[in-house]
């Protein structure tokens, strides 16, 4: 019987994955992961998709005449051997395999020390397929292949090593190039920015071409200045690009409407981006709303730290100090027909409407629910950060209202 190993006895120094390909018995092909089970002093490998049905195990063979015990490795299905290799090694051999109950041809075996190598191999295969599609000018197929490669890299555990970063940059740059060929400059800019934030200048030419297509050639230096600092991508999930999509959209909207001398929008990282990766915006919002049923849906935006809070409060300050807001505030407080509760309700509505252009692009819901969500998150930083607390007092004076009452 297979024995489950205590955690301290896991074979961390032995290969963690075996890739089987080209076997005549097609169901034997695939990735086998090392489990915490041990048999004959070696780990038991199980098929990543089919589990215990397909295994690679080290097995003993006793000579009937001499009684001597020798070992080998078997790839079997439901206890029946398909292919095997003789060796005394505790490591699955990459060669020397023979047919037992399986069909020819004999499989090719790749033995990998880490699971990340499996994802790297798959990503490399996807890139090659994408490159072939690019040569055929099949841009849409190329995008699909490069996306598959990026999705493989998302499953890796070490996202700081050179193997991850170089592969991710290549896949992103190639996918962005295909998007540009399809006249999709925003998607091309997103991929270029992501690649540059991983390895600065790796996709700068692509970014410049995309900005030119978008009509921002003269602003390219300003727009790309913060890219490469490591602040655009979410460090916890660098290939979840919803945050980059938002930032690029804000850039396009910002410079289409505002003066070129204005400041760049800040990239916003939201935990929900990681957890709901792959869902479209409508489905994503519906999932979040479903699991927050007891209060109005306030959106998906997150204020992660005091720095983000203070930057947002500065944007509030610009709105509150403007003539339009101050005029509305005065008109409201000059009304004599409102009770205090009615005045507070009108104030919340006025503030929510005035801040809509600041809050909604970040992912806060329209109106008072989005404002309430924002204030609730800000309160955490008001109570722990002196700069945020002082700025809150300034805002309250400008708006003639306690910010906590806006929740």
C-alpha cells in the first residue's frame, strides 16, 4: 500500500512533476504530480486530471531464483502496467522505457524538478503556436495562443524569477502586436504597459505605436514615464491585467478631455481583480452583488493603503474647492424648508453627484452607494494615518459636513 508521508518527509529535493507525451495509449499522456504518498522509498506520481487512476510508481521485482530484489518504475492504469523502465534510481528515468500492457509508440518522458517548469513548457508551446499564427497573419488565432500562454504563467508560484518575467514579456509583447494589427490600440497599449512594467523598455516600441494610433504621440513620454517602476501591475498577480485596462482607459479618457499638463491618473489595484479573474465586468459585478445582499451595491473599488486614500482625498479637495460645488453647497444651506435629516440626505446626494467623475472610474458604484463604500474604506485610514486625518478635517470644513455622515 501507498503510505502518506508526514509533512517533514515530503521529497522536496526530488522531481515534483513528470510530463508524459506521445504514448500510444493516449490516456497515459499528460502531467503527473508528485503526491505526499510514498512507495518503495520514492514519491507516488498521480495524473493531474485523472488522479489515482493513472500513476507512476517505483516498484520492486524479486528474482524467483536468487531472491534478490531490484527496482524499476511503472506507469500504470488502475493497477495494470502500461509502460515501465528498470532502474535503481529514486528518480523517474527520462529514458529506457518499454511497453508492457500499453500500445506503441513508447512515450517521451520529461522529468521536472518544479511544477513551475510544467507551466513554462506549456507557455513556450503556446508562444510557438502564436508565432506560427503571426507568420500566417492570423492575428486572432495568435492572440488566443498567446493568451493561453499567459494563462499558464498565471499558475506559477515564483513570479519574480527571470524565467517568468522573460516569458511573460514576450507573450505580452507578441499579443499586443497582434492587437495592433487588428486596429485595437487600447489592448495593444495595455499589453505593452504590462510588459514594460515587468522589464522596462521591453515593449516600448509597441507602446509608442499604440499611443500614436490613439492620437497621443506627443504625450507618449509623459504617459509612459511611470511605466517600468513596478507600480502599474498588481505585484500579487502581475498577469491579471484588469488594473492596467482601467488605467489605460482612464489615460485615454483623461487626455481626450483634459489639458496635457494635468497629472496622470493613478493605477488602482483591487483584490477582486485577482479573485474574479477571467469574468466579464457584468458577471463580476453580479457575483459581488450576490454575496453582499444586505446593503446597496457600492461597487468593487478598494482603497488599499493610506497613500491611495490621501491621493483620492486630494481629488475630493479639487472638487470641493470648485465654484460649482461651493455654489450648490451654499444654495442648499440657504434653504429653510428642509429639516436636518432632509438636509443631510440632500447633502449626501450633492456630494455623490459632485464626486461621480472621481469615484466611478475607480470602480465605485454610481450615487450614494458608491460614496458610502468609499467613505467606509477611508475611515480606516483616517483613524491610523495622521496625514489622512488632517486632510479629512480640511474636507469637512470645505463641505460643511462630517465626512463620516456621508456613509
